[in-house]
C-alpha cells in the first residue's frame, strides 16, 4: 500500500499575505512528507475558487517541490484537461519536462474542472468537458509512441508534430482520473488508468466504489484503452489530523473539514461563503452536523432531491485523533480495497503546526505499522 499527501492550497481569510504563506507552507509540508517516508504528493488544479483552492498552477508548484526533494513521487491530482484550460500537446510537453527533470517521478492525473466559476474564466464548453478529458488522455497516451504525434479525433486534429522532450518514463508517466461517481470509476477502468477517489463518504462507500472499479476492469475490452500500458491503481482520500491529544486532533480536523465542505458547497452548490471563524473549545462534531442539516434544508427549499452524496463531505468519520486512531481507520480503508491512502491534511482552518505534526506522526507511527505488516506478510 502507498501513502501520499494531496494539496489544495486552501485558506480562510484569503488575504494576499495569507495566500502567499499557505503556498509556501504547502511546499514545506511536501518536503517533510518525503522525510517522513510518504511515497507521493498530489497537487490539484483549480481556477478562481477563492477559499477552496488557490492551486492554479500545479505544474510550477510540483516543479519547485521536485527541485527540493529527491525520492518522493510528484503527482498532478489533477490537470484540468478540457482544451481551453490546457491544450493536450502542452500538457504532454510540460509533463515530459517535469518527468525528465525529476528523474522519472511524475504521475499525471486528469479531471474536468467543471464548476461554472472555472469554465467561465477560460471559455470552456461545460457540455464537452468529459469528452475533452478522454480525448486529451488518448493524445497523451500516444504522444511518444512514434517520432511524431498525429491525432485526428472527434474534437481535435493534430497534424504530425514531434512532442519534445521525451519523458524519462516510457511510454509516458502513469495516468490517473479523478473519480467521485460510479460513472467516472467505470470510465477510468475502461480507459485503463488509475482512479483518484476524491470522496468523503468513508470506508463502506469506498468498498462499493472499489467493487464498481473492479467490475469494470473485469468487463473491459481493449476498445477504450488510452495507452499500451494499463494502470489499475485505486487511490482513496483520507482526511486526517493526528496529534498526541485525541480531542484536539478531532476538533482541529473536523473544523478543517467543515471549512472544506462549506467551500465546496459555495462553488459547487451555490451556498454562502464558508464559515471562517475558529472557536476554541467548540463542539466541532455538532457544528458539522448542523452544517449538513443546513445543506439538506436548502435542497428541500429548492425542491432538489437529497441523495447520500449531498452531505457526504460532512461525514466526520475519518483519521482524526491519535496515531492509533489513524491506524485503525487506514486498516478499514485497506480492507475496503485501497491501493493508496491519499492524506488530506492541509485544510483551510488547520494551522501549519498541526499539519507538520500530523506528517510526523504518520511518518513515525502510522506508515511504519503498515510497512512492518507488509514486510512480515501479515
């Protein structure tokens, strides 16, 4: 099993000074993650999503981290692949350059960037995002198969051109897709690429998603594969804060997740600005339940059906607490079928000290627990 950390560059009170600091803090966390034995970091790509994600140029962030590290893998989790965000040939060029300079450490995920806020910035056609993501992956999958790339697809034509430079990992860095629904899991499996499962619903939901992914793998043919290399890798999100004091860790972690969930609600569901206040000693589990109830009430008000996914981001059952609590939760994710535990630590209201201590606790206690099990075949 692999262990990774994902970065949104998320922050409350997003002044210029705080924005700059949170990005520098994320770099520091990435460097510490390598020191603590994590296998990989991931950086998202979002545009104009104030509060939720200030990581608009992950290719720069990842390059800076690659220069500061030597062994940890560097992951795009994900590149927004619709053509007006990033032309597929340019994605291939940038990915190859970073893979080369990092010594073959790059992983390349794809996603839609489908909020109205983002698509309106770059003139992206929202109705074509799913198709454009798949076609972009096909282009990247064959970019270096021959001396020159030539592509004539349903949405874009590229006459013969060399794609330079060539990556260190041939035929290309491993490919992934952001997945939050059964449909995208099926798509990832049929395309032959890894799944980055971004949901908060917990181990039981993860087990269902793993079954859907495996079923699609078992049923697939070669018809939709985007590459000659198949990557059946299932990476799952694990929100976590780990401190010596269980109650403090739970309060800090659940508060950070509440900010995260309210930020998603703001940009994806039209809710208000996320609550930025941190009240010392408050019952954050109760505040999380209250926030979920407000979402349900708003959906009822607008006569929108309430589905299990409607409040999934407000589920507080995650790796918050001591190292033993985190180990127990990761065991549930492992049993649900996780190939990789993708730690979400950097959330909007979580202080840098708690992020760094969480990385240390994982590196000294949580990861070694599973490494020792693997070494003994347990």
